[in-house]
């Protein structure tokens, strides 16, 4: 359990500013590409998914949200009035810290630092009840959630048991990994994607199950709601009762209907054909629950190059599903910054050249890229957008969407979005620097936000944008020379594995897929960190401050620092990591452990960065990339899991890292409002707990 009141650090609230780019748009609805109404309705569509995220977080999260909003409504935003009701200022402050962090994370299981561990308010129950006395509605809402909100268990997200829970598998009956796998096979035969579903087990009591068999009910998100569940078939699971599988459309149907309504409004102001077609397909997918329509929408969306107003929304990434396939609602809408994006486009233009420098490239094959890259590089779109709405369990710094290969093995396209008003917050003062010697701390912190920005650009563009999956696209048809398979640079022999018909990266690698892919992208960014042409694009050379050499050196220091910070999210109980971005390779460095001072310091030999550090990263990167390309999960799993183990001395390190307080960032985001005269107002809020609560109250979600 994570107790906010027991944290030794102060919480940090940051404002996502968007006013400067928003008011460069036009109010004129005829000036479609610059239309504020278009941006407004896309942002509103994003925010209507908030309750989906809450429902996916925990059974009590939506009730906690309603309780916070009702308290705000009942006191008319004057929280200090609770002092007149006998609430001590310390208890009120503690509650406001919890409430704001809860809203910023859209749930009571926090990813940052805690690795999806439960957070509870350190406020006595009698104080909460005294606060709830402000209105009958607040009292009723509190009694519904006070137990699960204040108790320690389930302490974290995972396969449901006494200490873990997952709202991707709702209900009181626990579901096992074996049962999930069995239902997944049924879904595959019926062509039902798991991303926009939840799975509920019934042994009795709901009218579907009986004494003779269990029932697994697939809950599919859609605006349309089925009157009766659809029987998909029977399934046998070793060691379990016979079971039947049903599909029920209409999960989150109220939210999905509101999202569709806002997208319909946005459609009126869409600037180009791809935007109109993409929105129509997106509406169709959200209305019916058909994930194939969602994929079609993405194939259209990715061809809309360089829109001034950008968006991305849907059930996208399975980070929080213990099985790794069911996806959280994630939605972003924002406005591109032309000058910043122009700089990124220069990096995009260099991407073919950069891919030819990666460890698996073959100079005389596939235009120098080698057999483990697509023959035709679809140059990805790359934009820096300033976020109007970012709706998920965390506020991301960037996003990569790579559209899966089609039946011919050709990639449809890639979009890379860097969220400028989020990324710029990395330079905010006050972040502690625990793992760098005091003699270097100031210089390191002066480079850290630059490294983050450039590294993220490479990570999203080249890291996620590179790679070909060798696939048997249909029985007997391959997207590579099957009779003369390519030579693996890892083994020196012809590859012996590839993806079969219907198989994907996620289906083959399962829960390992997202974390291995993030590791691969991080390693690409680190491998290319010494590329001086890239650094020059961003204005850094031997005459800049900091110099290019400084940035290369501190990249490797940063590898060690971020590796240590990631130990925060390691779950000792389950021996698993809490975040997919937290299992990264190590460069050539030394970590100094002082058992007396209980201190860890990262040391890097500047003279060996290029000669030893880069080849070390290259060897690991090459292995992971080839296993990724050839579906070789059997080779990847033991290597990766052993490398990611936290035991022996590393467990001592983890204890030191956990004892070092890291500020937990909270974010206050703007709102847009459609006024009576048809114009759009942007409203920003103060960077405080009260500002976060006020912003959510005014969203009316």
C-alpha cells in the first residue's frame, strides 16, 4: 500500500499550458484546418473516456471520483469551509493531496514510482464521514467506497487473488491465467480482438452459469448494447469445470455514446478527406465494438500527415492487464507547434540513413538496411503537439503508433507524437539528484531534460519505427525469402523461427511484449546517442553549452540513473516489474555502493563510452531486435528475465532506491468550452490540488 501522507517528499503539481498554441487557431468554422471547434470536440471526446479508465483501474475508483466531485460541488469549491465543520487543516490537506493525485492518475493505483500499487488517504474514517455530512449525496457515495478506498488490499494490480486485483477481470470470482488463455483461443477463432474487452467469470447466480458449467462473459466496449449475450462456444480447461463463453456488447456504453457524439461534431470541422474518413471509421468502431473497424480507422488516420490539430484515442496499450492484451482507454488531443515540429522533420528525413547504422544492417542488402527491416520505408509522421487533453492513467511524454503489417507484410504507416507542453516540464527545478556525485550533479541536471527530449525523439521515431516481423502471412506465403532465410547476426545461421499466419508480436510474446519493445526502443536511442549529426540538428556541437561530448557522456550516466530509479517499480512479492518502461539494458558503467552511507552513485568512464559502452548496448540491442523480428520468444525470455532479475546485491540497491523520496508529479490540464456565441474558450487552472479538482468538476464527466 502506498500512503500519500507517509511520503517524505512533497507532491509536485505541474500545469500543461496550451494557451499560446490554442489562440493561434481560428474561430472561423470555415477555416477548417485552423478550427478551434474541431479541437474542442476532439478534446471533449477524449475526456468522456475518463470513467472508462476509472472503471479499468479498480472497482471502487469510479465511486471515489464521484465522492470527490460531490464534495467539491457541495462546498462550492470553498474547501476551507470544512474547517468550520470541525475538520483539522492537516486532515484536509492530506485528503486534498490524495484527491488531486487520484484525479491526475484517474485511479487509486499509481504507476509513477509505485508500479501500480494502491494508494490510500491517511485520513481517519470518522473524519471522512464528517466531511461527507456536507450533503446526503456525499454521505451515500462515501459509504459505498469507504471500505475499499481505505484498506490496504488488494495492494497492487495483477492476476486477481488476495493481494492483487484487475478490473479487466471484474467480479468477485477470481480468474486464472489458464482460464484467460482458454477464452483467448475462443476469441481468436471468432475473430474477436481482446483490446476493447474485459472478461468476467460466473460460476453461479447470473442466469448464464449452472451447476454443470462455468461461464466466461466477454464484455466488449461499444455504444450499442446487446439485449442478450451471444454464445460463442464451449471450452475445456484442464483442472476446471466445463465452461461456456459468451460475448456481451455494451461495456462502457454511456461513455462510448458520448464519445461518438463528440466525434460526430468534430467531423463537421474536419479539414481533409483522411480526417473525415478516419473519424467516420472511428465512430463506427466505438458504436459497434468492432475492433477491425478501429484498425481501419487507424490505417486512415496515419495517412493524415501533419494536421494542425492532432488526436489519437482508443483502447491502445495493454500495459496494466496482467495478461498483457486488454488495453486501457488512452486518448490525446492537441495542437501541433509548427516551429518545433519543423526541427523534428529534419530527423525524420535522416531516418533511413540512421537505420543503416544499426547493428543488424547489411551494407549490400535491402538498400543497406538488411533483411530485418522493411524494403520500403514509410517515412513516419512526427509532430510536437501541445496537449489539450491527455486521458489515461498517466500523462505520457510521447506516443508512437505503428500500424501493424497487413496481409502482404507491408507497414501501413507510423505516427510519432511528442507532447511538447508535457516534455518541457522535465526542466522544472527541484527534482532530486541522488545517484550522481555532487561534483557532477549540477552539470548532469543541466543536461537531463535535453537528453530526455532528444532520446524520446529517437526512441519514438527510430526505436519503435524500425524493424520487420518475418511472417508467414498466409499458408505458404511469406514476406521474406523462405527458401533462403536470412542469416541471424546473433547465431550466424539461417533463422529458424518466424510469425505464423494470424500471429502478432503481442500474441507470441504475451505479457513480455510491451516491456521488451520498450527496451528495444530505449536501446536504439542509447545506441544512437553519440550520433553528432542528430545532436547538431538540435543545436549541440563542440561550441554549444552543453557540448555534444557532454551530452554523449551524460547519456550513459543517465542510463545508470534511470536504471536505479526504475527499481522503485519492482514488485518484490511477485518478482515482476510494475512498468513496461522500467526494464532497460545497462551501458558500460560502475555503480558505487556505500553500505555505511546507504548511497548509490553512478560512475561512467568518459574515455570508454564509445569504445566499450556503445558496443555493449549494440550487442544487447541486436539480440532483442532479431528475436523480435523472428518471433523467437524461447530465446528471448530466459535472457531477458535473467537480465531483469532483482536479487542479491541488487535487492539491497532496491531498498536504498525505495528509501529515496521521488516527487510524485501531478498534472492540471486545461478545458475548452463552447460558448453561446459559437466561439471556443480555453480555460487553464492554477497548478495546485484545488486547481486539479476544479478542472475535473468543470469537465462534467
